[in-house]
């Protein structure tokens, strides 16, 4: 396998480089071409034996992983990476569409799951989403213009001034900030804000969103009627 040196175009100011582990010749070539068209650098291997035992997270931003490889299962590679503490986002790409397969993939440490055949624009969007999410979760400070969030210390600042939020409001903001610019459905928020108990009622979510808007500015949270909310970039 070639050395993982080249870095590609950016998400914001972030360089982006993708490792493709896929045995299908036509699909592998198509992925290389599609990523290049988006300004994303990539490298492609067809067998698990060609994947380096140690992958440097400073050189690879995302891995596209096929579950069915000529010399082993992609799930075994994923398990080895996660056991070794590798936190690089992994998107499984496979022809297996059964719910059990998807759940097994997520349980094994996958960040996303795409069933073949898939649309290239969707793949590109998912790559960018998992990389954004992984980088923000690894950071001690998340910046969105004048809005500053410190997840580990439960602090929020707006234009340099502290913002006083309740714990529920802070958790709501955090969930919206994990994927800014993306709609987070109400039912997803309901479950995430009360992960160990009964999902939070939609009426309660609306109250918390209203309170949060008063504290950080109503223009920063957009309602998508009948679906959920978006943190506006």
C-alpha cells in the first residue's frame, strides 16, 4: 500500500483524506474518481492484508469499509481498529441491507452505514458529516461564529460573554451542535435528552428550544416544521 501522505481538500479549513477498503474493481475506481472530483484525496486497497496494521489518524480522516473482502471480513478489521483505540470515522459500504447487519456494524464501532448501490452525493455528504462530528467531539472547544461551546466543562459563551443555561438546555445545544447545518429530528432529540428513561415529550422539547433561543439568539436555531431543528452556521 502507498504511504498515507497526501492530504486533500478541506471541510472548512480541514484537509480531508479517505482510505477506501473495497474489493470491487468498478466501485473502487468509481469512488476514487468521485472523491477526486470533490477535491478529496483518497487511497484504495482491495484486501485486508493490504491495510496497514497501524493507521495514523493525523493522515486519514475517514475509512470506507466493505464488509466482504477476498481475504477476510471487514467487520474483523473494524474490530481490530476499535480494540486498538483507533477513533477514525468508519463508514461501512456493503450490499447487505438487513437490519441485523446494520445493527451489527454500529455495535462493532461503525459511524455510518451505506447500502450498495448508493448515490455519490449522499456518500460525500456522509463522509463530511462523520468527519465534522468526529473532529468536534475530539475538541475541547467548538466554535460557531461568536458562539463558543466547551462540552467537557459545560460552558457556553456568546461574543465572549458567558451564557447561563440549564443542564437540559446545554444538552439540547450540544446535540444540535454535533451536526450543525443538519436537521436533528424531534424524536432523535427526545431520546438523546433522556437516554436512560422515557423519551422527552415534544412539547417539553419545544419549551427548551424556546428558552435556548432566548439565550443564544433566535436566528441560530431554525425550525423545520414537522421534522426538527437546525443549528444555523
